[in-house]
């Protein structure tokens, strides 16, 4: 029974969505009950998976393989490694809490939960796919529910174009409006999100199709492809084919991450989305990008990754600085959190770009940590919006009098987002910074400054929303007192702080996934090296010589990787 | 040349579905004439029963691997022919079910409507088996004849009359092109049967085949032969539009596959270029113009042009896998399109409008119809886990194996463009509030059509393997088709290391 655990996690939300179709909207409690039940099953299974995953053994565990189409070379191949496991857990936690966060939705409750469950199940599906076809299948499947969730239950920012800051400068003239000048309706946000993500998804699909063709193996199976399709030095369009594929895959998936300058759909979408959708969107949907890059580009094209990953190291600086600055100047609670998310995703790219054990582990842990922190912040921003019906920072203030619990949780959320010791974000940030220092010192300095910037805008927002004088029109607002309202926040805080204090299981699991990957990318086998040199594609001959010292390969991990390979 | 026209009973067995349907057609007509008081819905059920029996016969043929040819190879019955016959018969039955309510609008000749629909279907069944130039011409004209009348069936409606006339004039023009093309090809090669032709690269054959392709391009509505499509689809009675948008496309692709893969196999480098150009034009033109449409039927008309462009990618691949992909894609298109048109008919019945603006808030008025329409449109757009996605991917895989990168790139970009206008309809249905919140009801047979469409769209999307096996078996005779890339593809480096 236990070996089918991935199927439970994946299909529990689908089953819930299917069951909800047959329930009437006139029974909202039954609808919520089904949603809670299915997500609870998903959560329990995900927690079990996380602790049952054996980091000593490593590799892909709980693998399930069902032949899906022999002619097309597709199988429903599911399995998690140390990178997928924490992300599955994060998705399950955010889905479970998201059901409670959206407890008070009364308009078409049933449809809301159906689409929410499908969205979450599709993202979970990506995290456990070992088949390129299904990875894309679930990836694209997660986009359409976003459209309906944003469009049907989202909120407008109609007045935003006319809003001014205290100095009287129109917000549309502020930095954030360079790409968002039309961001005045949820329909715009929803359409932009879908078109943007689909456009880049088909780019990734082109890369996947090219991998399929040039591997010549007639399979989409990642495990087969990564063993055999690692040499694609076929000249094409003035470079080699593997580079083109890598670029297609990287930018195709990085758009959802979102890397600068492909981020403009993201804050608009965050702002328009209902709270639970923002949580899932920022918490796990954005991680689909990093995860898919790791799964496709890192696993199948390790040599190309080593050559081209500096692109990410350059772009992540813009992500961090640009996102942070816009978040600092934004006057809308959800825009602040949205831009802070896209800024924080830059850290993940930095960790991925540095390509060593510490930094890549840090990046994966950061994905997990950020899911919790940003989930909390969006849940609370959603609560504040539901109570006050505004997201405009200057008009808010002093709400801590009315909602002390929310204010208290918000402080914790901000601390987690900044990376205070005691939260899991701290561990992740330290690992990224320490790990990347040798290779990208400049970026690390920027990243550290970015943390200061994060502090500035989050504390600024905290002050603007919860402290200072309170407007009389908010005297009717109330705190989260019911269990269903407090539970999601407490769960996320518990996960964030719990793993912050006891990170060992998380660390071991992530390391078991990262080690073989980094060893594969940075450890140059003699055969491949001679191929490279005789191939002579204008490569620096010295690069091979000083590579080991610059990349600081962990000897123990390498040895264990090598021995594992022999088993 | 001489024809051997002696036919044994065993030969006639091959024609059993057609003979049966012809007899049934007479029965329908006789019942209509002899019982003028009979409600037309009875005739509809009678026609559906006949079509269902034909379908059962075809299923039996398929299971028993019945195959053979008649009249000196003019008429072939292989598994691909059976596939397309099932396609035509199935879609006809669904169209009749979907049109039962609509037929009330016709003031006269309600019974003949079913007769004409089934007669066209009969013609298309012959198209699926046509294996030489003469049977190609006769069967195409036979099936189109019924359509000429059907398109203009709303006698009081000017747009319907216009549609009928436009379709007729351009259709006859295409028939002329076809006849001229056939005469040129016959003059050059001296053969009519596809498999016996050994065309050489002479100007006459080239022009002849171009003319034949133009005539078939008119049938499938590929750019630049598409100009009749929007007005005809718009003006025709909606069930006829649904019929016209599905069944003739399938039958015409049966002919196109045979023509290109059998008769023109030696011309492959040339027709690949031709098909690439036509496919790119169809996809791009159809999708871009669809953005501007305000009428759902016109939108589906332009989206149909784009879908045909997608199918042509499979033809341009020119391999067995390409033909598999065409069959598969057409099947997914059948379910999504018939479903979408069924929803259009149901909504038009209830609110009397086919404008996209009037779909506002359909989700509140009829959650079932809105949800069904959502899935059909997304399947047409190619979103997983719906059938259309697998269809598109199948086509792309077939094309990528032949190295048609430009075509795939254009196809992928077009997915995104098409997503926009499909989502505009979704936005109206789900996000906008209704002006008139009264619920929209739906009749029983219509519901059945929508359910069949939903079942097909979801089942093929989630578990396509049985259908894939079916289409792979259906095109086994093309397994010797090799792609152009077999010659020019760069050699693969050795794996390992």
C-alpha cells in the first residue's frame, strides 16, 4: 500500500474535485468538508512521504510506472527525489491551508474548490513527474485553473491608476508601472498570466520535442534520457543544438519562476488573485519553474547547464534588485508581497547558478521556505482585504488594535520572509550566500543588500497596515478568532519554525537529491572531457584545469555518489 | 481501358454498410411521404437507428479485419476507410441528435432534412473508400449535393440563402477545378487508380495535381481556399454548420492521405513544401482573424480553418506516424467541435442569439453548458488533460521526427494565439455577469450529444492509448512511408561517455 503513496497524494485532490462536481452549491459546508477531507488525505500522505523518504538511499523513491502510450514513448512515471519531496510537502501544506483561507468564499463555492484542487493537484503532478510529457502535461494543466480562479474570484485594482502617494506623485509613474500600465482589472491579469505562461510553456515544449527527436530513443522518460542523451553537439543555427535546447527549456520554464525580465505577469496575477490562489501561486506555482529547470535542463543536459548557467547568475541580480525596489515603492499590499516573491526567486536562481552542493541545496530549501513565508503573508493580506476591502497601503493603518492575532502572525511572516534565525528561511539564505560566495561574490553582495531591502519594505508594510492611527471606517473589522481562520496560519508558522529549528531531515532529504545532480554537472568524466577538447567548440582550455578548485566539490559526496552509481 | 463489372455476393459484402444505408435512406423517405402527420422527431430517431446499425456493421468489419477492393480498385475497403466511415457515420448520428430541436424552425420539408443529411453521409462514406480519380469526383459531388440544399435550408433567412448561394457557386467552381485537374492527370499518366499511377514531373501532371489539391483544399477549407467558410458557416442552420465543419473534413482527409501517400508518393519533396505553406497560412490566418469575431459560429468557423492547418502538419510530415496523427487529431476535433456546436445550438434555442456577448454569465444560467463549452473550447485550444492536447502533441511529434521545425514553431505560437480568443468566450461565460439571469434549459437528445462530446474529449485526453492503437493499426499500409529527414538528418553522435 505504501508504495502507492504518490498516487494518493496526486489523486486525492483530483478525487475531491470529482466528488465536488456531484455536490450542490446549496450545501456549502458539505463542499468545504469534501475539500478539507481530500486535502487532508493529501497532506497526511505528503508528510508520511517526507519522513518515509530515505535520504541515505537517495535517488528516486516510491517510483510508479504505468505504460501510457507505447507508440509515443510515454509512461505515467512518478517518483520523487530529494528535490521533489519537500516541494510536494510544501504544495500539500499550502493546499490544505488554502482550503481554510478561502473558507468564507460564498460565491460559487463549489466551483472555487474544484479549480483550486485541480490547480494544486496539477502542481503536485509536476513535482513527481519523471516523464517529460507528463511534466509538461501537469505544468500546462495548472495554468487554466489560474485563469478561472483569478477571473471569477479575484479582485480589481480599479482605483490603482488614480492613486497617489503622500507626495502627490501618481503611482502609475512609479517604477512598478513600466510593464503594468494596464493592470486595472482581474480580467487583464488573468489573461496576461495565461498567455504569458502558455507562450513560454510552448517554448519549453519545443525544447522537449527537440530532446525527444535528437535523443533518438523514442521516449519521454527523464531517467532514460538523462543516462543516454547527454551528448548533443550537433551544429545548429550557428551554435550547438544542446545550447538551443537548453535556452528554450530554461527560458520556457524560467518565465513562471519568474526570472527578470519575464516576471511582469506575476505581480499583477498575485494582486488580482483571491488569497488561497495567491498562496498557491506564489508558494508552489512559481517553483514549478525552478523545479522544471532542474528536472529537465540539469538532469538531461548537465554539460550545457555548466556552460550556460551563468546566464541565470546575471539575471538573478536584476530579479533581486528590481523586485525589491518595486516592492519598496509599491502602495498595494499584494503588490508588495508579489514583487517580494519575484525578488526572492532571484535567490533561488543564484543558488542554482552557483552549482555546488551547498548553494543548490540552499536553493531547494529556499523554495520550501519561501512557500511557507509567502503563503502566510498572502493569507494575511487576503484577510486584511476581506475585512477592509482595500489593499491601498496609505489608507490602511492601526489594524493591530482590531486584529491582534493577524498582526502577530504578520510579524512572524515578515520575519520568516526576511530570514530570521529560527525560521527555515534563514538556513536557506545562509546556504545560498555561503555556497555562492566563491563563484559569484558580487551577486552575493547584492543578495545581502537585497535582504536589507526586504526588511525595509516588509517592515514598512507592517507599519502601514497594522500600526499608526486607525481610520474610523475600519472599526467594524474583526480578528481571526474561529479555528478555521487561525488554523492555516498556525500550520504554516509551525512548519516554517519547526523546520527552522530542526532542519536535519529536510537538509538530508534535499542533499540526497542535490548531491548526485551536482556531482553529475560539475564532475567532468574523462570521456566527456576529451570529447569536449577534440570537439573544440571554442572552449577555454584552462577551464578544465581549474574547474575543481573553483567549484569546490565535496569529496565525501563525490565518493558516495560514485559508490552509489556502482550499486 | 476496360472495367470488369462482374460482382459476386462476397464482393457485395464489402459494400454492406453503404447498401444498408441506401435502403434505410429509402425507408426514411417512404415513411416521411406516407405518414405526413408523423412528428419529425420520429424520423430523426429512425435515421439515428439506421446510422447506429451502420456503425455497428462497421465496428464488426473493423473487428473482423474485413478488407478488399471492388470495381478494379475504384473502391477500397481497408481499415483506414473503415475508420473514416465510422467517423462520418458517428458524426452524422450526433448531428441528427443535435438538430432535432432545431428542425422545428424549418417551415417546410422537415422530413427531407434527415434524408439529405444521411444522403450526404452516404456520399462521404464513398469518399472514404475512393481510390481512383473517378470515384473521387463522383463521391465528392454526391456528398456536396446534399450540402448545397442543407446550407440554404432556412428559406426565410437571407443569410442562409446567401450562404447557400455562396457555397454553391464556389463549390461548383471547385468541382470544375477538380474535373479539369483529373483530366490533365489522366491525360499525362493514362491511369485513374491511385495505386497504379506513376506520375512523372511533367508540367501537365503538376498543374493537374495542383488543381485537384485546390479542389480538395476547398473541401477542407484551407487557406487560400477558405473564403466560403465564414459566411457559409454563419448563415447555414447551426446543425448543418456543425455537420459541415466535421464530417466532410474527415472524408476529404481520407482522400488527401490516399492521394498524397499513394498516388503522389514520388512527388513528396514538392508537396511537403506546398503543405507547409498552406498549413502555416491556414493556422495563422484562421487564428488571427478569429480574434476579431463577435459571433460564435464565425469564431468556430475561423478556428476550424486553423484546426485544419494543424491537421495539415500531419500530412506534411508525410509518414505513417503523420497519418496516424491526422486520424487521431480528427477524432479529437470531432468530439470537441460537435460538443461546442451542440452547446451553441442549445444556447441559441434558449436565448435566441449566437453573439458571443450574449454568452455573458452562462455559468450562472447553466453551469453544465458553460462547463461543457469550457472543456470543448480548451480541447480545441489544446490544453491538457483534454483530447485536443494529445492530438496536437501527436501531430507535433510526427512533424518533429521529420524535422519540420518551422511548421512546429508556427503551430506552437498559434496555440497561444488561439488560446486568447477561446478564453475570451470563457471569460464571457464565467467572469461576466448575465444580463438576464433566467436559467437555460437543455433538451434530452442535446444533452446526450454534449455528454458524448464530453466523454470523448475527456477519455481520449486522459487515456488515449486504445485510440492510438486503433489509428496505428488503421494506417498500417503506409508503414513504408519514409520521411525526407531519413536522407538529410544529421547523423547522431554515439551515446554514452
